[in-house]
């Protein structure tokens, strides 16, 4: 079902945030539908290869809309992860250092 671990984590995060009451599943479905429509409007192929990228984009958009985080904090966290994996030796787990 998931090609990579991050996809399962993004899926689980959306489920847990909805279960915790941060947004309804109907809100989630609308956010994902909007993201998929935007991708189609940009001419991206509808072959499923980028589905979880759209899932993640919808999740980020909803999280910021609900005030759970902001775009700058998300961007900073992404860069921290990217830096961590660039500096992790092959075969070792990627670890994000505490701030």
C-alpha cells in the first residue's frame, strides 16, 4: 500500500489529527480533493505516482489553516530533515537532532 515509510507516516498523521478533533474527515477529504484538482489543473498525470506527495501537501495546508503550525516552521523542519539525511552515513538511521 505504501511505497515508502514517509507515506505511511503522513497517512497516520492525518488520521490521528482527525481523530484528535483538529479537523473532520470531511475537511480532510475536501483538502485532499482540492490538492488533487490543483495537480490536475497543472497538467500533472493522474497515474497515482505522486498521490502521497499530494496527500502531504494537503495535510500541510490543512495544518497551517488550522493554526497547528505555520509555513515557516514546516519549511524549517523539512530543511532540518534534509540536512540530517544528507549527513547520515548509508545504512544508518536518520536522526533529527533536538534544537
